[in-house]
C-alpha cells in the first residue's frame, strides 16, 4: 500500500532527510586515511541524537549499527569495523534517522585519496544517474521511468553492472514502504507516480558485473567479481512538473571539497 503525504508531512520529512544530510556532512569533514568505520559510526549516532533524531538502522531487522559503511567491493550494508581506511578506498555511507516520527534515509560515496580513473568515473556516473532518475519522479509518470533512466545511463551507456537484488523504496513513517524502485526496468511500466509519494531512490552500480552475494554475517553485500561498487541515495517527493529533493548534497559536497583527504573527480566524460 502506498502512503501519500500532504505538504505539512513532506516538510517534516524534509527535516528528517536534512538531518541525514547534516550527519553525512560531519562524515565528510572527518574522513581521512587511518580513521575507522566504527569511529565514524559512533560519531554518526552521537550527532543524530544530539540533533533530535534516532538512528533508524540500529536494530532494524536486527541490524547492529547506526550506519552502513560499505568500502570498495562492498555494495551496501557494510558493518562498521575497527579497520583503518586507506588512501585509494571508496566508501558509501548510508544513514537513516527518525525525527518526529518521520524517516530520512540517504547515502553518499566518498573517495579517500585517488581511487584511480575508472573508479572516479564510476562515482561520478552513479551520482549523475541518481539525478537522471530523479528527473523522472514527477506526477503522471511511472516508477519504471525512474528505473529505466538509471539503467540506461549506467548499464547501457557505460557498461556498468546494475545491482538487481536491492532496490529503492517508498519512505515515510516506515523505512521501507511501497512502491519498490528498482534501478533497472522499462519506462511506462510499474506503479503510477502521484503527488505526495516520497521515494528513496538509490542506484547501486558496479564497475564490473552486476552479480552480488551476501556474506555469512547476513548483511554485507559484495560484488562477486570484487570490483568496486558505488551507492548514492536521495529522498525525493513526487510533485507535478518537477521532483522535490528533500535531502541536500550541497552541504556534503562543500565539506567534501574542503577536505584535502577526499578526492573529488571532475564531471564524467562521455564513453568513447
Ligand atoms: N538505505 C538502505 C535501505 O533503504 C539502508 C537500510 S540498512 C538497514 O534499505 F540496516 F537499515 F537495514
Ligand atoms: Co534506502
């Protein structure tokens, strides 16, 4: 069942989404070689609680941390741990909060030092594909319009692997609501997009093949070929004419650009 939100509810959801953006901004400030993902997770939990939120991932279906920290070939749901991050690592940080009863859930991928040109391009293209999908999140369209826009921009254009086992989703008073938002599919198919739907759109894109597996911890999802994977996620309200992005990358990007330990690639070149 799809839950539609009115304008007041969407403003509350914006507040929750922005708390995630602000938390990711804190992460962008402190990331550097030598820091551990467990240290990041502690900071994330403290920042969320200090700002009137509850970390929503903690204890969700038994998930044991505040955040998902997915390094290199980990696609999503990586457990924070005591291992130091290294120069050349990429890390997707995915954070969820509940604020005033509403969920925010979004993610950003950072590069610690230079991960090499192929991975830099993967990061850039995955981020761009998220916006290609968001452009289609307008009333009157279909979920498949979002899915196909992401797939076309990543798999068809760059030959990347689009993960199929995990998908975007509706968001609201629950972390996962209908409809599912796959990152592959056909335009003109799927649920109708209507004003008041709020979607977490989250491409998970692999440099190599699309195949993934889940580790014995029951959570960590890795690429089967162990090539890197990138994940970006925004919370988006469907509107007439133009999607309303509730989360905010601009503050994260400013902190990323100001952190000398983080590698920020230039816009992706067209494939040759
Ligand atoms: N962004 C992910 C999702 O929407 C994060 C969930 S992780 C979990 O599914 F720990 F909460 F499960
Ligand atoms: Co999500």
